[in-house]
């Protein structure tokens, strides 16, 4: 988890950088919608690697997914700690029970 926390902190720091000097700053400067789009692209690429049973590709694309998830969270002011707290809250609850307890749209 330290690596994810370190990465989240790096992304937060780069959010304040010059977009001409940082890919992360450039992506964040394009807005939350672009960050979400990029996250979706990386997720699809990870899915493709999983379906192809390409272990190395899946590892690489999964790293991209985690990075772009953290960028997307940063773009909306959501911290990794908030997500981890939500996971902790759900711990010990069956996935079926947790999903059933969600408010209906």
C-alpha cells in the first residue's frame, strides 16, 4: 500500500506542476472528463490483456489502470484514503449483502 500512497502523493504534487513539464499535470489540466476517459481506455486495455491470457501485458496495463485511477480521483478531489476507508468499511460484509444494501437509483 505504501507504493500506492506514494504514487497518490506524487500525483497530488504534480497537479500543481506546469503542464508542459509533467504528463500528470497535462492530463489533469484537461479536466476530470479527460482523466475519466483515459482511465477507461486503460481499463479496457487491461481487460484485453486478461482475455488474451497475457500475464506480462496484464501486469503492465494494471499498473496503468492504477495510475490513471489515482489521477481520476485527484481530478475530482477524492483521496486514496477515502477509497481505502470505503473498502475497510465493506470488509467482512458479503459482496451480495453489500450490493443489496446500496440505495436503489
